[in-house]
C-alpha cells in the first residue's frame, strides 16, 4: 500500500463515525427535558389548571 492508499483508507474509517453533535442518548435526554418543560409551562397556566381540576372531579365524584 502506498501513502495515498493509506490516507484514503484512514479517511474512510473517520467518516464512519456518528455524524452530528449528539448521540442517541443525548437526543433522548434533550427531547425528554423539552417535553417536561412544555408540560410544566402548560400545566401552570390558570385556565388549564381549572380544566384539569374539573376533569379530575369527574373521576373522584
């Protein structure tokens, strides 16, 4: 193998690495935190809390 073939072979190995900034676990963590933040903001709105309280009163009697 000459030097050019070695460079081409090594660059193929480098290009097989995962593309992007985050791996799978990072994307799942980011999505989970985003959803928790959205739920927190959604359920802290007064009219949503009133609707949620009326729905829970249907089940509790």
